[in-house]
């Protein structure tokens, strides 16, 4: 994936000198010819007018109080692919650009490569492919045929922001291979994971009850394909296919059970057991894949603990030959041992999800 950007000329629009310099260095190491960086829309438009074979752009949303969207409009007019980058502000991307990928800063160069590898592709979705998602797969073939014309396919890179906290949701996702993290954020900016969503579920399930926003931030934790649907289309499809709304409500109940056992794990289980549970949940949603790209810092956010605690727990699990851990990758070696270590923190939400989602739809 990293080699996919070699030879590309990409416009970087970023007003923070240090962030821009670091990203230029990392992109250049991938063979990217970086235009800019441009600190404002005017400078970026000048770079755009120079032409020089631009193949994409990375746009910081807030440029010192100036919104980047006029530049995004011009890039759209010229059919130049682009992705957005944002910090912790809650700026809302306007509906006309709601289908663009949004990455959390600091931007990861591999996420950029993954985004641009798929950002300009538009693929037809079949009913068979749609059925790979657990929610859609529970629908009848007739209902899937009604749904499919409204969905598209996208590859969500790691770190892509799917929903912003307390902001209207404009797009809903049905994972096929990616894994989404629901992250609770305090007013002071503390962050911890509240739930995981893989291909067994969907985002935007609140629309089934008329709710168009969430108190959480939803981000792509493991990159992979997903189906997407505009929020207005989802509401229309739920009227055409009542079973979809019913399944969305049932998934919301399943997710609440998962969240309650996360609370139990955080309150009553030590860090090794919590880590084992989390790795099992991740593997469940990744077709039992054994290896994941995960940093210790990221694991600390997901588990609500400091990075040194994560490092110590990883070393203990590695010493017991349950996993193999490097600086940014974790390989699961012995799943049964992880299950025993996780104890009662793992298993009930999984069995309850299976039971709830198999209830009759009539």
C-alpha cells in the first residue's frame, strides 16, 4: 500500500508549520512529490492553478479560522481526489462533501495511502456482496434487492472518522471488513473506547428511532471495505424495508450489552484480562485474523489506561506465549489461553448478540 503513492504529486493544505513539515517528510519518504504546504485557501488555489499534474490533495478543515471548503469545491470541479484532515474541533463537513474520507490528525501516511488507493473508485454493489454484512444478511433477498440501489462501497483507512461527537450523521456504514471504534470523549478531552462494530453491525442505528446523532466519536480502527448509505436514503429504505429498522434497534441493544460488559471489565478485571478480552473481540470481527497493526498508545486510549500499563500487560501476555508483540503490531498466538484469561468479561455479549440478531423478523 505504501508504494502506491510513489510518483504522485499531492497538494498539502495545512496551517500548522510543524504538522505540515512532519507530514511532508513522511510522504516524501513514500516517494510523494508534495505541493505546498499551503497555509490558506488563497495560496492553495494558486498552487492548484499551477497545475503540475496534481493527483490528490490533503485538506486541513480549519485554517486558522478559515474553512477549506471553497478549495474543496474547486478540487471537486476539477475532479481531483481529496481527503479531509481534522484535529479535535467539531467542524461539520457540508453535505456536498459528506462522501469524502475524514482522517484524524496527526495524519498517518499509511492511512493516506489507503485512502487514495480507493478514494476515486466506484464499484457496483451486488446483493450477494451486501449480504456479507450481518445486518443486511438477515434480510430477505427481496428486501436486499430494495436496499442495494442505495448503497455504495468504500475502503475505510485506519483512523478515518465516521461520526463526530454530537454532530448530525450524514452517512451510515455497514462494515464488510473494517472495524469501527465507538469512543467516549470527556469535556477535557479524555478518550476511551465504548464499543466495537464489525461486519456484524452498522453505524447510524439511531435513525431507526429518529435520532440523527451520537454522543460518541466513531472511527475506523482496522482498515477495510464497508458499504455506505446517505442518511436520507437510510431513512427512505427503513420505510421500504421495516425489517432493517428492526435489526438496527436489535443491534443497538446488542451494543449496549457489549458496553455494559466493557464497564464491568474496566471496574472489576485487571489490565491483562481486559487486554485479552479486547484482542478477542477484535479477532471476532476480523474473520479470526491473527495479526493487527496497533500501537501501545492507541491501545491505551482504547482501554482507558496509560501507555506504560499497556506495555507491561503486553509483555506479560507475550511471556505466557499468548501473543507476539512488536512496536506497532500484535499477533495472537493462543486464542484459548486468551479466552481463559479474559474470564467472565468475554462471552456473554457475544452469545447475546447471536441470540438477539436471530430473533424472528415477523
